[in-house]
C-alpha cells in the first residue's frame, strides 16, 4: 500500500501518519516522492490498518495499491504521460532529437559540432565530460576541465545540454551547469547515484543497463522518483545478446512495452545499440516510427579520429541529412 501525502503537507502531518502506521504494527518505508510517499508493508506484518482511517488523517492525498514491483514509475500509479521539461524542450510532447559527440574532446571540437547540430535542427545536445570507459587506458573525458565548457556552449548556441554524471562527485560538479543529467547504462543500478539524482531539481536521463530487464529499469527510475525528482526520461540503448554483427542488440520492442508499463517518456539511443554508424540511420528511423519520444545519436566532425566511440558516430553531414527524415517519419507515424 502506498500512502501519498498532499503537496504542502506539514512535517507534523507526515510524522502523524508515520506514527499511525507504526502504532498499527506495520512496517514503513518513507520517501519523498513529489510530496511524501509511505510504502506500507501489509504482508507478514502483524497489524492492519483500515484505509478509511488513513485517508481521514490530515495531509493524506490518496492511497494506491500497485501490484507491480516498480511503483511510482508505473502507469498504474499515474495514467497521464509525464512530460519532462529540459530548457525550452518538452520531452514526451512530440519527437525530440538529441545529438552530439560521445565525448567533448576540446573547445574547438565541441563548438564546431554544437554549431553544426544546431543548424541541422537538433532539439537538445549531448556530450560526455566524464566518461565511463571499459578500459582504464581509454580517454576518460575532459572531467573537471570540461565543466566550464558547458556554459560556453550554452551561450554560443542557446541549446540545452545533457551530460553524464558517473558518481556523486561528478553529479555535484555538473548539476549547476547541465540542463539534464544522464545516468548511464553501467550506473543504472548505482543506487547511491540514483539517490543523489533524486535530490536534484534537474531532469534525469536514465539509460537501461545492458543486461537489465524493464522491471529493473523501472525500479531504478523509482529510486529517482521516490526521492522527489519526478523529471525522469527512460532510454533504451541496446542490450547484450549472443549476436556479433552489432555492439548490442537494439530492443525496439522496449518502446511500446515501456509506454504501456510506465508514464515516463522513453527515448532510444541507436548509436550505443548498434556501435556502427552504417546502421544508425536505419535504426534511428525505426525509432522515430516506434512511438518513442525521441532519439539520441552520437555525431562527430571527424569520426575516424574521435577519442571515444568513433565507429558509431555520424558525420555532421550524415546527421544533417538524417534529422529532417526523422522529423518526417515521427510526424507521419504519430498520425
Ligand atoms: C553514453 O551515452 O555516452 C554512454 C556511455 O552510453 P551507455 O551508458 O548507454 O553505454
Ligand atoms: Mn559513446
């Protein structure tokens, strides 16, 4: 049983509800989702409470019984689609195109790509500053040196930016400058990072772990929602399978499945899903037709010399050709 407090419920009202539940001999988990949410365990606990009595307590908004293991992210909890606002862009209300390099490598590269993708009609820009890399000998990102670059890129282009936080420290450093923070596939179940994200006022882009089920993804989203940050976008980015023709396998059926299970916006990243720039345009178009709320692609001005993920980066020209086709497909497939 979930007990939701009204927004603006006082601390005394919250305490009174907690006392009422504990006095009835039930177990309680308190979180700060939107207002305050109490997750009350009835199974195996001694006591019982009458729901009518709980509903009468001052400050209580409603009681929800959610049968799925994920709660706040579920469609059962909230029927209406969530729309996540990033700067001027509304993710979940139209098709959103996100593009940019895997990593920002230096000021010139970042500015060149930013100007080009802006001209091609990108809605939101991406770019890694802290990079989670498989090998410690690979480029780890500009890190602290790159944070200030975000402000210059924003000033120069007027675009909003999403960038990845790899731990709590990088989250702290990026939070004031990024418009949206990404939690990557490798960190989908970094629960302390998810809790840090839950305390942020910035929207979160949560990528599906490469071996994560949709239930696990949605429970990870619950970590962010339950701490009071309701601005979460889910991102399918390919999962590990037995195939060798692509880096991962794009699980495009995750889009309709997630849209059915959850009220959160869903976008897809065909770059990490395929790992091959030759496959990216076809998959991006399929994503635009899939009912996804957006696509995120990696773009580079010189893919052959990129410091990370060059094999999967579209050239600036290829992205300029793809962007209007994505818009057209998204328009027609939405009817
Ligand atoms: C990325 O978006 O740069 C990235 C590292 O993606 P993922 O976490 O999906 O591997
Ligand atoms: Mn990458």
